[in-house]
């Protein structure tokens, strides 16, 4: 309500409801006020089949959702045994001692049903209110979003006479713009059937494509057009559902039984951080070197002073030597190196802000490419990190690394 926090959860829910052919009827934002929460729940339940209440399930005094719903439904608050067991398990796994404030999260409206929250301490719960199914969910996006797919949508689907969705296929693509992809789809599939919906959702730096068959459509129709789409755009597809680039790279490394080392300058460790954020990364990641200054490039990874003097830190010669150094120091199977000018200053006529060199290879062969990403610093680092990971992924899978990444971006 103060504007300090941006609500992304309702947007995510609305996008997800499209899978059921639904659009939210009312969206209401309410402050931490018991009387207003109670009146809002009663008001919305009176005109809705399903009400999703997001937030207010935490341990503090301003988390009022449970008590407000209990008052609205005229039931008592009681300590829920399943919620308590979940809290105890959550605390035990982390070596925490539950306090009275923590235990407040297990005090829920009587006769409510628990909604599993595998990513947090606060369980969700449901309760009937005047013929409306009220579903209360945590406000933390990393907890809320998985619950939408696993818990909320199935309950909504079971709630009413909703057109059955035969099949939904989600594909994640990287390295092509939304408009460029749409143009190629129009060109490649002029016969795309009306019974198969094709949806786009940009989740930078990835594009999610959703292929949906609705109603009584045969699932084989979805399978057929998913296969055709995959055949045409397979090089860009990093995976299905919620696959991340780091996840796709780690899987490629794992299946190839290879370990990777990275040498980073302009990305400041972002590539190593992305790779190691994935479970099991110790199997595929050997070492990361953040060599920001020229002195560290020389001391840590053996880049020649003459190379830096003659060609500069942002050059093909330097990133190739960084790869050689990272391979030698780490003993890894593969290495990736990156050096660029993230800006907003530091550029020149020869090497303007946005210039970045990447190199990758093994002990016998190294490749290098230059990119120009004239975008703000954080966007530059995020995009360069993604491109670098994708180049190694492609190299391992035997795909072309001559991709015209984000050509529209570079023409601006």
C-alpha cells in the first residue's frame, strides 16, 4: 500500500489462470487492518466462486489473514496439527527453535484445509465462506508461485464447470527476440491450426512458449505441433516448464561428464553464481575466477602483459588467454572467459560501452566471439551472463555457436 513493494504475485496468478481460460473478476488490495480485511473477504466471497488471499500469513502482529478469515466465517482460531507438524519439521531441518511468534503461523481457522508450501514456513489454507472457496497463500513470490501451479489451479479446476484443458506444453527459449520468433513462426507455420493456442511470455532473458489444446481436442494434436515447433526451433529451446539457463547448462555438463571453470571480468562472478545456484553444481563446476584488474588477470591466470598492453583487457587475445589460464589452474575439462565494458563510462571509439568478448573451450580448442550490448549496466551483465552460459551449453550439445543473439538489440 505504501508503494515500497511491487505486487508481482497477482500478475503471475492472472497469467496462470489463462491455462484454465479464466480472467480474474476483481482484484482488491487491502492494508493490514482487521476490520477492513474482514469486510473485504465477506464482500468478495458474496460475489465470487473462488477468492485467493495473498499475504499476511507470517509470524508478526501485522499478519492478519488467518484471524480475519476466521472472523469473516464466524469460526474460532485453533492450532492446526498439520500446520504445527510442518512448522516443527521446517524448524528442525534448519536447527531453529520455534518461538511463540513462529507458532502463530499454525493458529488457523477451525475446519480449514492445509495447502502445502514446500518452500516456506507458513502453510496456506482453504475455507468455505458463503459458498466461496477462499484460498489463503503466502506473499513471498518464491513460495507463492510454485503453489499456484501445484495447488491453486487444480483446486480451481475442480471447483466449477471449466472447459477442460487437454494439454499444456511449456517450452523455454533463449537467444531470439519475441518479435523475431513470431516472424519465424508465421513464416514456418502458415498452417498452424486454430485448435492449438500459442502463447508468449517474456521472462527475461528467456521466452516461454505455451502450446495449449483446449476442450475436447485430442492430445495428439498438441504432441504433433509441439514436435513440429521443437524441430524448427530446437537450437533455441533450453528446456520445458521452468527450466533456467544455468539449469540447462549444468544438465549438459552432467550428461557430458564435464567440469567447467569460469574466468570473469565484467560480470563480476555472476556466471559462477548462476551455475552454483543449481543443486548438484559441485558435480559440474570446478572453479570461478573474478579477475577484474589487469594485474589479477596476469597474476592469477597468467595473461601476458604484452597481450594486455597491445590488445587491451577487452579483446579476443585476452579472453583466449584467460581460458588457457583457467584450464591450467583449475584442471577442469572446459573453461569460459568473459571481458567487457559494462559502462556507463570506460568506452572508446574503437571499443564503445557495451562491447564484450567471450571465449570458451577445452585443452585442445578455443573459440571466441565479440558482442555489442548497448544497454544499461545491470542489463548488460545479466544478458552477457546468459549468452556466455548458452554458448557453452551449445558447444557441449554440438549445436551451432554462431547464433545471432538478440540481433534487434544490437541494431538499435
